[in-house]
C-alpha cells in the first residue's frame, strides 16, 4: 500500500489544498482532495488490465469549490432536500437557506461539499478528514463534528466511513456524492451498464422531488432492480415517478442482511462495482440533469446520464417525516455509517 501527497492549489480562504493518492499493488488508485473531502478519481483495471478512471471529477480547486453537481463530495449537513428549508426544533421553527427553488438541498450554498476539510491522518492505506460545524452554521442549531475515513484495501475495496458527533443535539444526514461510469469518466452515457439494487421499496416523491411519506413497492415497476438490468432500459418510461425526476432520482430502502446493496457492471470494460453499506437506503441518481454544459476532468463535458450516483444515505427530509428513522444526533447518539466500494472484473 502506498500514499502520496501533492499540492493541488489554494482554497478561497488561502489554505493549501492537497491531492492525496492511495494506491495498492493490484493497480487501484484513489485520489482525494480537501475541498468537500472529495473523491477526485478512482482508477481500476479493466478486464484487459488497462487502468480506467471510473469517477467523475474536476481538475482544479475552484471547480470543486463551485461544484454544482457535487462530483465526489461529502454532502451535508443535511444531504438531499428539506421541505421549505424548515423544521421544528425545541419548539421553534428553524429556517434554512432556500437554495433549490422553495427548498433546501445538501445543507445550502455553503454546505459541506464546498468547504475545506482538515486532513487529520495520512497513513499507508488510510486518510481521515475532519470538519467542525458550530452552532448556527448555515442556520442549523447545534454543533457538529464530522470525521470521514477513506481506506484502500489490497482487494481493490475503497472503504468510506463517516462519524458525526455533537456535544449538544442536532440533525445530520451525510453521503458521498460520487458519480461513476464503469466505461470511464469521459466515455458517454451509463444507460447501457447493468445495475442490481437489493431493494423492494422506494419512497414516493412529489412534484418538488420531496418524499410524500408513502412507500411504494418496486415490483412490476421500472424501479425493480432486484435482478440485473440496464440502467437506461426503463429510465424514460411513462411512469409518474420517473417523469417528475426525468429518470431515476429516488430513495431505495435496502434489504437488510443482503450480500450486497448495489452492484453495477459494464460489458464493455468488464468492471464490476459492488457497494455494501449499513445505511438504511441509497439515493439512486442517474445523472438526469447533466446536460453537456459542465466541464469536468480533462476538459470533458458529461452528457445526460454520463454518471450514476448510488448514494448511501439516511432518509431524505426525515426531520419533517415522523414515520421515518430519526436523523437526530446527540452527545450519546453519534451517527456512524460504513460503505465499501469493491471493484473487480468479469
């Protein structure tokens, strides 16, 4: 296992940003930077032994500080949407920034995805980053400390661990917002890549892409990924839930105790991505809003569905949905999630 560190640029608040590279003996390398604690690249061997970068990203610090699509970033304090940017807290109404129409998304325009994270450990196979969010930061009451750990193993698995803790009490919902394309980050659409999701139910969304509180079965619908099927084969069907989001951008409740949570496969490269997580579900986003106008690594402009995001995450808008699992973090109740991204070929 090897770790290297190189200058990547300077943040808007004049901090030195580094590009950290984890690599193993089997040809896998992962690059991570301080801005957004973001995964910049994931390079893995294809079936012919060629190195393929399967993660969408950028070339510069200013692009990560802007990052309108949250490529590779840790999103929070509350990933996904909060209806009207409001919730009740200790008898008072908390009002957050409305940065997506009438709602709040990913914690606002100064969310965790755009911040500088301190690297607090850099060892041979592991990186740990920390971010402290004080009481009132972006409108959220309560302090929050988040530690993200990335570990690369010898069997081509990237482990992503998050721990959110507080000395008081607050809400939290974190995810890693990496986009993957198993044909390569600059190779076009992912619609022909196969996906399996061990889920029997999704959360219904309304016209603002917020959960209604209803849980829908995936059986006999375009959301049934319980056996492998191409990501794009039903993406544009005349289904009310697909029409709202322009494709898949939905929360899948994961089956507990499954051998994996999500698996994706490319016939072209032979690369298989197997995701395992202890999060209760994933937000599956198929890159519906990529439109060829955003410049990514190497000057490439990803087109619609040029990358898919299998985001391990707690329930969206849970703070406003009493029937959803709690998103409250307290002194005695930290929030911990672990996700494994394993790469192989067939």
